C-alpha cells in the first residue's frame, strides 16, 4: 500500500517493514473509538494509516526533530488530526495509556562507534546497538504500561534482532504475545553492508542473504 509521502533528508523512508505493519493493522482493525500511539513515527505513515482506519485519537512520537517536522507536514497536508510530539518512551507514557500501540523502531545490529560522523547520524534511523535491541528491549519493558486493559501492541522487527527474545520480553511483562505476520525479503543495502558483522557475531550464517520481517502482536488481558 505504498503512497507518496514527503520526508526531510535523514528521516526513515517507509518501506517493506512499514507496509507490512500497516497491512497487519488493516487486517486486525481498530476497536471503536481507539486511542492509538505510533512510536518511532518517522514520516508519520503508520499514524496516518491509523487515523484513516477510524482511530478517534492518534499520537505520534519520535526522538528526531526532522521526523517530527516531516510527520507534521504529512498529517497537515492530508488534514489528519494527529498529535505529533518529539520525545522518548517517557514522553509516550505521559500521553497514555492507549488502546493500540504501533511501533517500527530501529532494529539493525551495528558495531559500536567511537565518534559520531555524518554517516553514523544518517544510520541512526535504523541502527540499534550490537544486537539490534537497543530500542526493542525498553519498548517491550514499557509496553504493558503504554496499553489499556484489552489493548494491543503491533511491533515490526527483523528476525535478525531476535524474534524469540521479543516474545519472551513481552510475555515477561504479562502480555499475550505471538507472531501475527511474517515476510521474507532479500537483504537490502543496509543489511548487505552489515553482512560480515552479522556473521562474526553469530546473528546469521555466512550463506544467508535474507531476513524475515516479523510483526508481533501483544495483547494486555
């Protein structure tokens, strides 16, 4: 369901993972009058999908000032009433709880950097620590507090960042978690550039040139 979405340089471009999560949301549907959070909103693509799906309130949060400006411009141009704020999980918690949480966070494993360069700043759109879990783990630990009873989280990530780990973290938070959708895709430019790192750190075998994009659903009973 790709659509024309404007973005500032440095903001994550909607791609396979975005559309996989959006299609899952369309299949699952929203509860009547749902309050929705789009965490790590980027261009606001998922927040806009939620608003068009009938959410009564949509809040979008991102740590990037450029992402916030981009999401605001995209929502305004479509006359969609989305609250867009710059901040971390703490900011999201202050605006909750929510009936539905959507998240397409950074999840690409990356080697440590000794200094911030122009290249490293660009890659912050997807880099997430040595195992790809720098954002996933805090999000899993906070998900139950972000959700109202009866609410659910839809989270998309790469299998290379540990699908089982995400399911375990969510279940440890007393959420009912399972894989809702999965799609296998060939390595793109970013994963190809990290191939040797992924292999050396045991995240995939040398022969692997693909990843599974996984949408995980976690319900709060």
